[in-house]
């Protein structure tokens, strides 16, 4: 990062976090969430059973877990910037490859690879933004983190308008393939957008190293135990909603146009959540910011249970969309505030693993319920209870006291660009 007068680095500009948000746009908005939109056409054309369709998402979730585990070691070995761009490129190639074959085995491999790449992108990018905002005021740091994670919301919006149009226009046998190829092409553009942001924040540099006398490769995660448990429970609770809410809306009579607008509203509010929550996440002590965001997600989850009227679906999308990525930013903010800088990426990796475990369990547990409207409602109710538990646990998270982590000398930190 170019230093300002006096040798003090300038704060990371908002555009850098926005450019880096192209990573979650591809890793989550396309590689994960867009699957729900393309899946019905794939099931019809490929003759899949629902078990096979679910196994494809299990492969993606497993890959995401593997990517989260590998992110910190890869960042230390090759540098956060280089790992981010390579992993994003791998994810884009996997998305493109999904439309290039009808082999169930190859499609499963593609889902696995896109999950690995996406997990690395998500964790390493979060580490980059956390490092870049290390000396910023808490409010601004929260805004940068929220802007980065909000990129997934942008991916939801793009896929909400791109995929249904393709599925309705192209011949059935080609439509699902063209949809994946189109998402991959947009992913290439997103990768190009991310490059200058990475160059600004971490030009192919190594992650920060511990100072002399400090243990290497060890992150004091014990102080984040409540956060780890709460984040795992959140992964279980949120994914049930994201998996089944569209099916519930369709049962209530919503057509494709209503579903498109529902998905667009959810994605748009998610993309803007950084601006909505930046100040709250910066000021809230301990896990209270996480708990607040979880309660808003909870409110959005129960809205469809109150009534089948369209207004409740819209309110659900607004509330859920405004907070479900803010939870991720809030969790990262707590880790950033309580751990030394060289432990941030590893901590985010551990948190993402817990999230991924919960996210893998959620659909399986909900799938045990009958595939009826009553069964879906029961699943959402269980999801709401899990989210309430997660909020209660997050509230117990406390910040480290005055003996907490020391600040990092940015002027000597190899993560930042010099000159």
C-alpha cells in the first residue's frame, strides 16, 4: 500500500473492498447459491433423483470445508493475494466446466472443485480485508468487511436475473448448460475486476509473520469458543432457509416472476448489508453484533411461517437478506478485534470450517422431514430455534481485555505494498 506523508500507509479505499467482493460474488453467489436456480432444469434433463441432486451440493459443501482448512496454510506459503486470485480462477473454471459435461461423476467433481476454490477465496479474501483495515476505526473496518462479504449478495442478484431468462429462452436440453456457461463468463469479468483490488491490498505478498519470541502457526482460538459454536449453529440454521424457502413460496402459489423478485430483493439487501451494519459491527462489544445480526436473520426466517401473503415473503427477503452476510462480517470483526494479525486468516478458516459443518448438516436434517408444505414449515421452525440458540451463544462472547493482542506495525508488514 502506498504510504502517505510521514510514511504512514493510507487507509484501504472502499473500492478495494468492493473489487475484492468479486470473490464472494463468484464463490458463493454463483458456485453455491445459483445451483438452486439451475437445479430443476438439471434434474429434468439429466434424470437425477433428489438424492443425487442433494449429493451434488454435499460435494460442494465438502469442497468448501477442505478449502477453508487449506486457506491459511496456502496463504502463509504463497501469499494471500496470489492464493486469492488463483483460487478465484479455479472456481471460475469449475463453474464453466459444470456446463460442459452431462456426466454425473464429472459434475460432482466440478461441484467439489468449485467448493474448494470458493472456500479458499472466502477465507483468504476476508483475511486480506481484515489486514488492510487493521489501523482503521472500528466503524470503517466493519464497513469494509461488510462490503467484501456483501459481494455474495451481488452474485445472487445477477443469477436471479440471468439464470431464469436463459432457462426460459433456450431449448430445454441446452438451457442448464448455457446458464452455467453464462455464469462462468460473468465470473471471468469478476476475476478481472478483482485483480486491481488485490494489487492494491496485497500484491502477491506473504501473510504477516509473527514477531520474534511469539509462537509460529498457533492462534489462540480458545477465547473464541462461543463464537465458533454460534457460527456452526448459524450455518445449520441459515442453510435450511436458503434451501427450502423457494419451495415453500411455490407451494403458496408464487410464480417465476415472484420468485425472481424475491431472490433479487434478498440479494440486493445482502449486497448493501455492509453499509447497513458497518457502524453497528464496529461499535458492538464482544459477540453482541453477531447476536444482533442473528436475531434479524431469525425474524426473516419466521416471516413465511406467519402468513402466505406476498407482503410477508417480501419482508422475509428484506430482513434475511439484510443480515445473513452481516453475520459473517460480524464474526470476522470479532476475530479481528481479539486476535493478533497473523492469526486472523487462520481464525477465519477455523470459523468457516465450523460454519461449513453446520451448513452440511442442515439440509440433511431438514430433508428427513416430509416433502410437504407442513414439512417445510417444520424445517423452518427448527431453523428458527437453532438461530435463536446461536444468537444466545454469540451474546456470551467477550472481548479480550487490555492484555489482548498487540497492534501490528503496518510499516514493516510485508502484506502491504511499499512505495
